[in-house]
């Protein structure tokens, strides 16, 4: 079912055999599951990275006052 051989129809067996097959599947689906090229995974990672970075930057204070907490401390506090 897939070029890599990761995804296949398991042979007939008992319930435990099917559970074991499912446990051994990758946590994150490979792009081949959706019929996409491997570069789609790279594009997806770039988009996710940009989203996370923009979220972290949005947590930074717009202005800094004297004697306040550092930007890193503020981000850590908001993450908690």
C-alpha cells in the first residue's frame, strides 16, 4: 500500500497481532499516506515553524520598561 512498505494490510491473525501492527506505525503519518511528495513534509515543517515563531514573538512585550522582567522571563511565565 506504500512505496516504503511501512503501510500494508496485515495478514490474518488474532487481535493482538493487529494491535502490535498499529503500535508499530509511525506517530506522524508519512507524506506517502496522502499521496504527496516527500518535499511536502519539508513545506509543512516550515509552515509550522513560522507559526510557532510568530506565536512566541507575539508574546513579547511591545515596549520595555526599566526594571521589569526580561522578555525571556515573560515568555516563560505566559507559557506556564
